[in-house]
C-alpha cells in the first residue's frame, strides 16, 4: 500500500476535486452553459493531483526535472514529437470524419449534407443573425474546429493530459523517475515484472536494454489508466454526458471509449516522451466530435451510443488504429 501511496494521493485529489467542482450539478437545476463551465473546470483536477504528488511525495525533486519526467517538454527528440503533433492535429478530424461515414454506411445515422437540418435546428435563431448561408457557416466552423479550436482547447486539455498520460500512465508502467524513492526496485508495472532503473552504459540488472520492446507490459497499464479516466468523468456521465438518451448508463459506456481513445493518446505520449501530442489530440476531439454529428437529419437524430467517433462504430475504428500504430511503431515501458 505504501509503495502506491502516490497513486492513491493523485486519485484522491483528482476525483475529490472533480466531484467538488461538479457539486452544483447535483444540488439543483443547471443550464447547458453551466454544465459546460463545470466540465471545463473539472479538467484541471488531474493536474492538481500531479502537483499534490510532487509537493507531498517528491518534495526534493526540482520542478524542472519533474516537468521533464511528466512530459511537459517536447521530449528528447523533437524530430519525433513534431510529426506526432501534426498527426494529432490533422489525424483526429480524419478519424472523426471516417467514423461518421462508417456510421452512415452501417445505418446508424442518416446524413443531411444538403439541408443541414440538424445543424439548423441546433443553431436555431442564431443563424438568422449571421449574414451567411448555413452551409458556408458550417464549413467555417469546421475549419475553425480543425485548425484553431484544438489550440484553444489545449489549455483545459493539458489539465487532464498532464495527469492521465503525463504522470499516471508512466507511473503505472513503473517509470523509475516517477516512482517514489522508497519504492524503486520493488514497484511493479501493471501486470509485469519490476521496473529497474537503467544502469549507465549497460543493461538494467538483467532487464532488457533500452532498444528492446516489451509491449505486453504496456497494455494492462493502458487499460487501467483508461478505466480510471472514464470513471473520473462520472460527475458528468451519470447525468447522461455524451449519451443523453442513456441517462446514468452513459457513465458505463463512456469508459469503453476512454479505454480505446486513451490507448491512442497513450501511444502518442510514450512514443514522443511528451504530453503535447496527446494534448492536441484531446483538444481536437473535443472540438470536432460533436460537430460532426450535426450533419445528421433532424427527423432521424443520430444514436450517439452507436454513431460517430464516441459511439460503438467509432470504437471499432479507433481500436483498428490503435492496434496498427502499436504494431507498426511499438513503444516501450519507461526504464
């Protein structure tokens, strides 16, 4: 228990602060705007957990060292990180678009490109105040969502990603830099053998050298961190967030999405040794996932549990991408 005290401290702060911030949603009526503001404020709480661990459990670690270990830099090789930043920025909207088209092909969403009926219904009277054709307006919003919004969303997204992928994922993998001193040599990566610090100029006490891949060590940590990420959303998802027709059951379904999409974000983090590609990907999906579904037909609204990138169809697509990137560009557990 003591060797995992930093993990429990992180979870206590991240979950406790999120429920505290979301309390107004559970104590009285709230507007959609208030819901979004609460959701945005919650996003800082995983970072509060990382700071709590640093202040309480790692007081002797200079913040510069802590920031580098938790991915706040661009990683040791910027030539690797830069393409991943571009891939995150442009790849996520492509995945969202493919998921929408696949949903239409599967018959779980009816698209209305010509009339934009669902978009018009959602925008309501606001469209009458804009001297632009709705199709032009929607196209401009798509461009903004793809190229501008991810950078704006990166501010709150960093609040989550520094916690989930910056600290928690490598900590679950037994990263010796993030493991408390008293636990180094005894801490176990999830579902694997102990992680041992690398011996300069050689192998790590019989452990594989830095060039060897051990993907089997990575998967249990990815799944566990994804489940934790999904559970953290409970103050919102128990209110039907992302899947309003499901009510409180949305909390269960969203965990599945968090595990699969979290695995992709985890790959970006481990591949680059930086949290920033995951931050941009997170900011991008927040910008375009819901926007894509507005291409649906108002007379046959999309079933969000099935359609789009956050629906079951999207899960299948994301799972295929995750398996492909981990196979083609393997990542190793930190050592």
